[in-house]
C-alpha cells in the first residue's frame, strides 16, 4: 500500500458546497484577508441554487411603502408557527435589504421599477410585496453574480469533489476528506475553519422539486458524524405545486410566482376551491395551507385527470406570462407541449425544502463543533414549521456572509493548524469499506427510500405509517452493506451513490424520529392522528448520533422573544383556524 494515498490542499477556510450559501461565505472569507477553497460535488454553474425561481425577500417598501423589517420579522415568525429562532429571523429581516442591493450590484440584475428601484412582487403569506426577482430565474441570476465575484477574487472552486467525512478530533474540525468523482483521487482538505453549506434532503422523497444526485441529505450525515446536533428534521416543506406529468419529472416545481402573478387553483369539478381553505388570501395563502388544500382536493376525489389539481394563468396575456414567468412557459412547452397561456397546468404537492437542519449559533453560525460552521439550507432555525417563499435566498446570502466572516476571524486568531493522522487514516478506511463486490445496486435502493419517505412520512403522517417507515429503513440499512461498488469507465459514480444512499438513510431516519416525537399538527408537519397544534410541542426536537451509530432524540425549549419583538408579532393578524383542517 502507498504511504501517501491522497493529495493535500491547505487553506485557512474550507467551504463545502458551491451553492449560494457556500459562495457568499467564501467571498466574505476572502474579503477578510484569508485563503479560501470551495469544493462541491456538482458543477458550480449547476448547483441546486440555480433552481430557485420566484425571488428573494427584502423589506425595501419600493412597491408597498408601509413595509418594514419589523413586518418581515413578524410575518416570518407567525408563518413559522412560532418555532423559528427569533434572533436569526431578526438578523434576516434587518440585513436582507443590504445583501439584496449588494448582489444586484454584483450583477444579479433584478427587475426594476420605472424609477430605477428594485421591483417587488407578492409571495404567499407576506403582508406586503417584498419579493425581489429576476424573471423566474432569480436563483440563476444570484449564482451567476456570486460566481463572477468569486472569480474576480480568484477563489478556487473545485467541482466533482465528493466529501465523505469531516475531519474531527476531540470536537475540533480541521478539514474534510473528499474524492474526485471522475477518477477517485482522494484529497485531504486541511483548514482552520470549515463551512458546511451542502444543502438539504428533499430529494429523498419520491416527488421532489430537486433533481437527481442533489439534496440527498449529505450535510446532515456529515454534520451528525462530526458531532453536530440537528433540529426539527420533521419540518419539511411540501410545496403545493409540483408537476404531475410526465411521471419521470413528477414533482418538478411550478413556482409560487405563478400564483403571485395571479394564477388560480381549480379542482376537477371546475371550482376555485381556495375560498374554502383561506377565503382572505386565496391562492396566496401560506404554503402549508395551500399544500394541504391541494392534498385534500385530490385525496377526496376532486382531482384533475392525472391525479393533481389545475393551476390556471391562461386569463393573463401570453406577453405577460412570457415576461413574468419565462421559465414556466418554457418548462411546460418543453416537457408537455403545453402552452400555459392557453391551458391550465396540472399540479400536486412535492417535497421542496428542509426547514430543519444543523443547529447553529444564530449570529456566527458556529455548529458547536470547534472550527465547524454551517450555512444555508443545511441549517435549522430560521423557518420554523413553514418557510415563507423567498426567505431562503435571503438566508443563504445573509448567513453565508456571516459564516464566512466568523470562520475567517477564527482562522486569523489561530497560531497553529491542527491535524490528526489517525483521523485521516480512518477517513480512508471509511471510503475503502465500500469498494467491493456485492449483490446490491444503489439506484433501486434509493428509489425504495424515496417511496418509503413518500408513503410513510409524506404530506400527512400517522404513528403507524412512521413506525412502518422505520422498519423498512432498517431493512435498507442491511442492503447498503451489500452494495456493489466498483470504478468503471464512467468514473466513481457508484461510490458517490453509495455515500449518497448512506447519508440519505440517516437523514430519513432522523426525519421520521422527529415526526414521531412531534405528536401534533403544526405548519408543514401534519399528523392525521394528532390534528391539533399543542403548546407542549412548542419546542425544538433535536437529533444526535451516538458513538454506537444510534440516532438519539432530544427536546429543547424555544429561545424567548424579547418584549419588543413579541409586540411586533402580536400586532400582526394571525390565522389560527388551521387546526382540524384534516377533519373537514
Ligand atoms: C425548484 C426550486 C425553486 C426554489 N425557489 C426559491 C425561491 O424562489 N426563493 C427562495 O428563497 N428559495 C427558493 N428555493 C430554495 C433555495 O433555492 C435553496 O434553499 C437554496 O438555493 C439553498 O442554497 P444552499 O447554498 O444552502 O445549498 P445548495 O444550492 O443546495 O448547494 C449545496 C452545495 O453542496 C454541494 N454538496 C452537497 N453534498 C456534497 C458532498 N457530499 N460533497 C461535496 N459537495 C456537496 C452541492 O454540490 C452544492 O454545491 C427553491 C428551491 C427549489 C428546489
């Protein structure tokens, strides 16, 4: 065996993930005067952030002058069903305008009003129009601007680097082990500070708005193994409108901007049914409410011909649709030859966003493992039990920047860079154990997991279904040990899929454990056997990994609101009749 089995890369700050959170973190670190390396498993131009469509929130008040950070704060807390981390929400609401203006200046090119100010559109459950946008390509515009800035700053970004392990000794993180998906070459990335920005886990449901080979829960797996705590993993947002057909891409997002721009939801009987569920806000109600409405219309037999409901914007002109919703217009023409300016779309709920995630300090985004920070969708805390559309893009810029700043400050304060050869040897062994012949292949097992999550931990959950889901997951764990993993002419994709699967299984188990503990219905977490929201569950459920690889559940009190912040929330109208919807 060769003495050296890997290349070594040394930097002050290592960023894992080249999505919006990772890039914004890297830029901040570099601007602070330290050397930074970014690695990601996908091509940087095509990471998950690129999918973000409808927009990013900032309370400029450009269209509705009454808007304020205070109102943004209150809307987020209320729609999060009071589970959000108040300090995090406050920071987001206050800092969003500055960061949105900055990214616009870096080239995100948001739509403008005639007076030159950034235009703002409605997104569901916002009191005012505060969502800034670039057509329905907002994520792409933001990502492009970040990549351009990172290039100007000469930040190295390495694609196709698959991280298998964070390198941790005595609760101190000193980097990560990765292999190149194309040729299997391993690299030990050493750093004073590491920022985990590796996204969420919604691809582990059968219907998902993510794509193949992304959002499979890697960040949660890496974080748990490193000693991080996850919180509120059961809180997964099901977006009300995913495509229904064609089957191969079922779940692909139909952006909320369609409703924001005036789209109507219609059932199979031709009724505009949102009046029954939220007569005031209709299609612009909260995501959880619209998702449940769609779910119930379909479950109770009033669905569309392919088992969805209809979303219709054909009352608007073709010109308007092409200007405001260019991606949606093309998406339906490309996949179904359907002209949405003439015919309605068929839509149904789809797994969309991980609201739970790694617990972090609200200001620094330190994880509690020394030297390890986290940012973006992989963190928990901001969105509570129901994310407001447009808040995630704000989050990745704001907390990406904060994590980058604090990670670089930590590096600047250190005299020595730590490393442990033993931990590196173990990281090699962790990869080696997969490289063997076996009688199982990863893709079918992934499909099985996605079915389990959809059937047992989907839009509506019960104790029995969750229990059965855990039993099926236990069986899957056995199959993972029998995986056949060998490099071939395509590279090391098998190995990537093996890790993806192991990570996805751990993320799935954490989610089901949280869902079992939360014996209530709150926001996106709906239990048919516990239909009410209960004060006693106004807590965060946490998950840790113990040394014996067992996931352990915990419970934490919510952080209290200051009197000033509480009065902001109290002054905003709240819809409370959501409980019991399942019975109607
Ligand atoms: C269809 C769609 C539309 C959306 N629209 C909006 C919207 O309009 N407004 C809004 O606010 N939010 C929206 N969102 C949510 C938002 O896009 C995401 O939450 C956000 O982009 C997440 O960014 P991130 O940087 O945290 O992670 P990501 O963009 O997911 O990046 C994760 C990175 O980690 C890397 N990675 C993962 N695992 C590994 C590993 N093992 N090794 C190495 N690298 C790894 C990936 O390759 C990638 O580079 C939308 C989401 C979807 C799916």
